């Protein structure tokens, strides 16, 4: 029986004093699961699927950003959004 795709994701923390600290635990959830707080998921995000007895992993993250970049998060079925309206 085929195993549905899964993801190791960390809930995004809204910006506030001392956050986002990215200290929420990672959760192993089915792909497409919305975050409990409704704010989406932080990077990095690790996805896993199997097909015909082969296992595939996909790591999605931000890289090569500068000090002027505000960062992004994943929302909904993985739309990339900026973390703040100030960006």
C-alpha cells in the first residue's frame, strides 16, 4: 500500500518581542496539513514521499539571502509569503 507524502514542518511564529525565535518543535504531518495557528510554516521544510519502493526526500529552504532580505514562510498548500507587510 502506498504511503501518503509527509512533511517535517515547524509552525511559523508571528513577529513579536523576542520572536520569531523558531523554537517550535518540528511535526511530521501529511502534506497539505494547515498549521494550527493559521500562520503557516517556517523554513526549512523537509518533504518525503515513496514511489515504487523508492524513497524521495525534498528539502525546501532559503539560501543566499542578504541582511536586507526579510525572509519568507510557507502558507496554505505551500505558497511562499513574506513574513511581514513591511517587506
